[in-house]
C-alpha cells in the first residue's frame, strides 16, 4: 500500500498473486531471495527496504547500533 501498488503489481510476475496475498496475510512466509526479486521487480531498493525495517521495531533496541555497525552484507 505504501508503494501505491496493487497486489498484482507487487507480485510483478516474480510470484503468483495468490501467493503474494497469502504472504501479506501471514498465511505463508517468503524467503529472502524471492522477496529481493519482488522488490527489484518493483524498483524498490532492497537495502532501503531492510533499513526501514531496522529503523522500525528495533529503534529502541540496545543492539541496533552493533547490528548496523557490523558492515554485514548479504550477497547472492
């Protein structure tokens, strides 16, 4: 919703609309590779996507700074 896209547009042919809908509802989980594929298909920067995730619930965590300063990068 924040991207202003429908489920069909977000699925972007990377996954089925049905599967995407189930992921949104918490019925199915999505693996990291597939999520990154969906993000890239929608021109959403995966790094920015995950940094927003870190800035959310972990905002008050004492571990946030150490996690962000590790320099950990995931490569496919």
